[in-house]
C-alpha cells in the first residue's frame, strides 16, 4: 500500500506543553485510520497538523509524497468534516455543498454537476433547495460530508463528526461512512474517543495517549493483543491483574495474580527475565458453568480451572455482566450470553466453575 500521509518525528508545543510528542505515522492510500484516545490526548492536534491549521514545532508532514509542512490548508489536497458541521445557515444545501467549488472558481455547469453527484453519493437527492434548519441531524452531517467530498480531496479528515447524533443514528452513520470510504477509495483519518466506533469502522487504529501513539494496529490486534496497560484498559473491558512468577519452565509460567489466584501462561508470552508483569483478561474469555456441569468448560482451557462465587449479576439484554470472586479473593468481571430462555441462568450467590484458555491471557510488561 502506497503511503498517503506521512508524519516524521512531529512534535507540537504550546508554550511549555507538548500536545504531540515525537510522532511518526504512515497512513496508506485508501486506508481508514482512526486516531482513538481520551479528551486532551493530542488526537485533534494531530488532525490539525495534517490539515495545516497548526504547524509542527519539530518534524515534517507529507501528503501524497509532497512536503506540506509549511503549506496553508487551502493548498493541501485535504478536506475536513468538523464536529459542528459548520454549515452556512443562510445558504441552501446545494449552495453549502458547492461553496468550496466556487472558491476554486470551478465553472458553473461543472460545479452544478459535481454538487448533484455529491448529494446523490450521500443519499440527499431532492433536498438541494432546503436550508440547514430544515434538516435532521443526520442529514446535516451528510451535507457536511458532501461539501468535503465535492472538492475531491486525496485525504478526508473527520473530527468526531458523529458525536452530536443519537445512538441509533450514530451506529447507522458509522456503517454508511465506512461504505462511502470503500466506494470512493479516499484516505480517511477519523478522530474519536469512542472505542466501539473505532473498532466498527477502522482498517487500523492508532491509540493516542499523552501526545504519543501508544499502539498502532488493526481493530483485531488492538482488542485481542493490547501492548500496554493503557491500551488494554481504554479499549473494551478488561480485567487487569498484577502478576508475579511462582514457577516457570521452557513451556509455561505459573503466576500468582492480584487476589491470590494462580494461573498458567505460555512461556513465549512472558517478558524475558521479568518476575512481574500485568495480565489483561477480556470478560467474555472467562468461561463459566455450574459446578454440577464441569464438562461445559472447554477442554483446551483445562490448565486454568478454578471455582468462584457470583457476587453480582447485571442484565444487559443480549448479555449478562457477572462479578465473580474466587476462593482466594480475586475479583473478575465476566460477560456471558443471556440464554435465560433456553440455557443456563446465573444469579448472585451462585457458585460456578470457571475456565480460561492460556492463549486468552494477554501479558503486558510492567510499567
């Protein structure tokens, strides 16, 4: 994959504060990359550096193989969709979409054709004469998208464009944006603090923390193999347990985790020479069954079998969230499918058997 956006050793300093710290990042042509992180982590600053609204204190920005570090926004082959949509209230939908073309002095006939094409692309045919106040939130978001796409940028930058939508519409627009990106083949760089949104839409995710990229990978890699404590804790739910070595051989390591539960992990997953580390365990990876039905536990997980008591059960529709406590005092969060109509039902106070596959235990080096 050819590189479309390339940040080389970029730092952005405001006074004595480094909002972005020595970031190097390559975004492929036609890729959907998401910058994911909490408020104030530097993800929007990274986007503004790509757009040209900020200049790096140190480092360079390249787009399409061209050094654009000192070029103003209007001379870069990018466009941006803002969180607020930034539509002109006194202009019609068609006039809003065509505004950038008029600034570029595109001929009227060509401009009108491109506006019609852009509106059709985002399913807004027939709404060209309306004004923003006559549109729903989802429709206004589509107008902002059409306005950005009509200028045919090489890179589209999106700064939390779905945050103002209700939950149902937001999920629908996530799928619509991904479909649109695949259809057009344009490089998308998307900023969000919503982990579910990032996992749903992205080819790759860059987790941003304190101005640095904490981890970069596919959604599958980020979720199933977090590389740091922050990545494991920020994306999805995770049981984070401090672990210390009890015994080890060439094949496996026996550890004691927070609360005293003993577990076995593959030797290859344990940091070389370390006596302590952090174990991240996804709640859905803990297999739970009634004590009277131990055969329900996967045979492959037999190296990590233990008993526990359900301390709390929280109904969440398709799933139940359980808080379980082992005999030694280790407390774990567990997610199980809600099969109350035809399967096992779990309640607070029940005693259960639990099983963990050793490969589902992610070992993160101690900080």
